[in-house]
């Protein structure tokens, strides 16, 4: 699985959009981009994933550049409860799946009141 | 619909002892993976179980072993505990095939080795 690079930490004002970047310059054509977050002392929580098209769900939007070498997770209206470590992970999704995720150290997003 | 449940939530052991952690997957899931998370680090993959067999393994010694039962629940066993085994142990469940490939994590079992 390709490696990812994320900033160590970011701040965001409550109510504003939080944009979390991720670089994955060695991503292969069959690798998906997944985002998880981990609120302090809890298990990681799935947010969203995508292959090459932009994706949106009730939690967030995922913007993947055309060359797929980077992506941005967008939380449209950040709240204090969004303070967490956000992990960007790239992996192949296989039938009969490998469910191994390789976590980096992620981005600590601090939402400020 | 119960999510992933793990037990115990916290436990303290001494060096050399053995520990067993338990996990019940989300309803409908058939695959269980275990992760170790040291303080300040991201989770590291230990192994994955499907159809009561270990399917994949990360870079962990044989002291770490597991089991999956016919009802899909799983156990993680660690023998001859070392101080460095102190960590949050996370269980994740998923579907082996089909689905979107997302994993659902439990809240973890925090192991302290003294």
C-alpha cells in the first residue's frame, strides 16, 4: 500500500470548514483513499473513501486531485466534537479482501470555540 | 444493532503473564482484525481472522496469537508479556467480500503491563 503524508496538526474555528490535506504521490491505479478519525480514547471511526471521483456523505466530502496524488477531506461546518486525529490511508480493495489498514500518525485537528 | 464490543476495557498485568482479550463483531460481519496502538502512535495491524483461520499477519512475534469462533467472535492472546506490550488493543470487524471495505472498530482494551 502506498504511503501517505499528512500535517501533524491543524486548527479550525468552530462553524468554519476544516480542510485536511493528504499527499499520496505513489498511489497506484487500483488503490482507494480512505479517511478515518479517532476521538481521544475511542476506536477509529470510518469517515469516507473514494477512488478517483469526489465523494460526499453526511459526515464529510472527499476531493481527490485529477492525478490522484493528493486529496482533501472537508468537514463543512466543524464543531468541537470534530476534534480528533484524522488518518488518511490508501489501500487496495480486493475481493476476498485484505482488510489491513496501514495507519500513519495522522493529523490532530483542534476545533477552537 | 450492536456495534463491535470488546472486553475487558482495562486490565493490568505483570511481566511474564498471559492475557486474553475478547471481541464480538458487528452484526452481519464475518471478519475480525486486531490492531495494537501504542501511546501517541497510529494503530498497527496484528492479524486478521476469517472462517476461523488467520488470513493475514502483521509484523508481530508468535507470542501474539488469536482465535475465531463459529459465531465470528474472536480472541487475542498474548503470552510472556513485556512492558512494551502496554497499549490499546483494537478489534475491527468487516465483511470478507462485498461491501465497501470499511472497518468498524470497537472502543478497545487498554492493557498495562507492570
